[in-house]
């Protein structure tokens, strides 16, 4: 099977949506929450851009499954 694709000449401009480039020079605000126990604390950094209820829900989830989320990398 042979495809016959015609050649095009010249330049074609394509207009797309305007892109906004975020400022990546600002540091991401994080808070440290203990997802372990009082006897064996295990701290995780959680983004500080949610309300307190959402942060608590995330911390509870991390606490429940803390064995799946490493807090230190060797």
C-alpha cells in the first residue's frame, strides 16, 4: 500500500491559546505534621495551600498508611 502525501510550500502560522508561565522562583510553603505516634514520631511535609480541615484529612490518611509513604530517602 502506497500513500501519496502532497508536499506543501511556505510557512504556516498556527495560533494557539496564550500560555502563562508560573513564577517558579517562589518557595512552596509546607508544614511538617507528625504522621507517626508520640513514641515514634514520623514527620511529613504537607503543602500549606489548603485549609486546616483538608490538611488534617491528608495527615490522617498519611498516618493510616504511613508504611507506604517514606519520610526519609537514603
